[in-house]
C-alpha cells in the first residue's frame, strides 16, 4: 500500500484502502472542481440533502453506486476503475463507500475549504489530528 493510501486510510478511520485508491479519488475530486465543484454536481443531480449530510455535522447519508455513476458520469468512474485495475461497477461501489467520509472529513465544522487542493486539505487535517 502506498504512503498516500496509508495516510488516507488513517484519515478515514484506519480502513485499508485499495492500492492507489486515495490518489484516484483525489484526482477524481480535482476533475470535478474540488469539493465545491463536486457538491454542486451532486446538488444539480437532485442530491442536495445527501451532500449536505456529508458536509454538516451528524450522520452521513449513504450514496449508491448508481447515484455515483449518474452524477459523476461513467467516464469518470471508468477512469478510476482503469487506474485501479478493477471493474467500473466495483469502482463506483468503492467511491460510494468512501466519498461521504472523505467529504465529511474535508469539511470540518460544516465548511467547505477554500481552494480545490483536496490532498493539501486532507494533509492539513491529518497534521492537526497528529500534532494537535
């Protein structure tokens, strides 16, 4: 497992991520215009309540792999699948599993971070957890 995947796994509660998944997910978020672009895409797709649960405090509502495919598009999901060497439906399932948690962690206090650098925002959050 790569260093970024290990850090992301710790960031997401110690879960073991597929090799290269964190980088693929970060790239996917960058393609969508960062967290704010991603949230806008989900809101435009009629899933405002869902993404608000990820940003806000409280429990994150689940997103289905079908909703991921619909909102992000099959090309974006296929790109992640290709990078990971897995089937697109499996990639959509992995994205649906981890995306709500990632958005939740990257939007502390219910606020979307400025800028679109997902990795930097994640590392800042991790640094805060490690070094208080």
